C-alpha cells in the first residue's frame, strides 16, 4: 500500500505527544532532551542565522586575511574536520562551499588527520582548516589543533562549537591564526546523539559559504525553515509507524550532499538503538556495487531523493529495481511524492510543500530530521532511553578517553 505524507491533517503528531508528556514521564522514558532538541530545530536555525550576522564582519576580515578572496589559483585548500557526526557536518557542506568559494574543499575526519597528519598536509601549501565540534572537548579534536599549531603554524583555523566551556573554544581563544565561534547554548544538545547541534552547525556553514553572497541564501534559508516546520509532524508520524514494525536493519541512500544525510541518519539509528538495529549507507549508484546484497525482507530502505533531474533519474531507477526484485518490504522516498506516476517506486513518499524549493546542497538540515526521528522512535520501541541509549556505556556523549600519541 502506498502512503503519501505531505502535510499533517492533525494538530497532534507522534513527536508532539512526546513533547507534551509530564516531566516525570519524560524522565522515566529517558526522553527529556532528545525529542525537544529535534523539535526545536527550525526555531534555532533562525537563532544561528542571526548569530552569524553578528559575527559576519569579523569572519569576513579573517577569511580575507586567509586568502579566500584572492585570485582563484592562489586560494587555500579548505579542509572541513570533525569526528563522527561532526565529520558529516563537513561532508554536508563540501558542495556548497566549493560552489560559493571557488576553491578546493574536502571533508577529512579529524580522526584520520590525527593518525596520518603528514599524509594530508603538503609543506608550504596554503590551508584553512574548519573544525566542527558540539562539545569542543573530544580528545582527537583537541589534540589535532595542538599538534597542528606546533608542527604547521602557518595553517589558519576556524573552530565552530556549541560549548563555550570546551577546550577547543577556551584553549584557543588567544591563539594566533585561529578564529573561534560558539553557537547558542540551546543547541549544545544534552542528549547523547547530536541532533540540533548537527543541523545548526550545518546552517552556520551554509551562512559561511554565502558570507559575500548573502542575498543568494535568503530564499533557500527561508524555505528550509518553512519546510522543516511542516516536515517535523508528518515525518514523526511516519517514523513512529515504521518503528512499530519488525525491521532488524536499515539502509540509507543519498547522493551528493544528501549522501552525508544518509550517513548521519544511519549513525543516528545505530546510536539511538545501541546497535540493536544495524545500519548501512551508500550512494544511489554505489549500492549496486556489492552492498545491495545486504538487503532483505527485514530491511527498512530509505532514499533521500535528489531534486536535480539527472541525479533523480538514477535514484528512481534504483527504487524501481529494488521493488521489482522484491528485495525489501518497505521503501521510503524522502523528497518524492508518490503520485500516480511514481507510486510504484516507494511504499512511503515523504515530503513537504517547500521541499522542492530547497536545492540539494542546502537540504541536509531538513532531510536529516527523518533520520533523527527514526532513531528516536526505534529507540523507544527497543525499550531504550533516547537521551542515554547505551546502557553499558559503550558510547558516551563526549569521547574523552582516547590516548594521544
């Protein structure tokens, strides 16, 4: 049966019902923070936009000194860095930064840089490193900045965090060649899984990309907020319904900037279910090259469908092939309305009226909401506590216990 989720007809929805529980009930379920942090995203994006505007002049001066506005051939290489979800922030921003800044931009996990620093840094080459970290206290991120300052003092840095007390903000406050910006405390998520901290740092990165083309970003940003406000309710109803079914793994697919959304969604579901629901992620074209063999009748399949016609054709072909081969019981198409023309492509089409008005390279903060909600409702269905879903302490909110060599 094909179901189309476009706009909720009800005032209440599954997320709203969690938000209106009593304080005691939220604490009992371990859902005091995570539902609220997911729900607050459209409002906090506007806070982050205003914060960026307050720092715009300072940031522009710093980027000018780095050489971002030099002749194209002289511009520095930009590396976007973070660990885990913070790495996926960088992956979400590569395309928009490369388009707007017209220089080489790459996302490199800080965990890779720490172990193989000499493989990534070319002596006498110009670099700008942009680091993302919710806590600013992860062992690898702090150590990497220290080592870079000692060994490669000419590298310029921007640090974006959500914790004003974190070492990456406090410890670098007077460091030469470095600019740090801390987002509002409201987006320093208290739950284990990064949700609003992820999307707000992506929004800040999009503002950064458009620091000299602010008029070009106004409409995409406005459409992002509008789309998210309507998407939250319908996406939560769909996620809650899916969580009640008997899936034991999930596959997420996306292309371009939406590949980062697929990766982050896979991590959210894995983290919030303490590994009870194994996940995987791939690009639409990459899935056929081996990973498709993992799909079976217990797999939930989610495709973040591109708005770009060329890319969209590949993804529709993939959805069609998976359906014809009957590889999975349920295909979810995010950003695709299952109308008469495409209803055979997915069992659920999940979109919002403003979805099509948001180009792919701006969509990560919007589309990731569905992955976050899947994690939330699957966590509750697994009888776990979303705010702290790892009962044995296998993973923690901040990774601090790594020995640095």
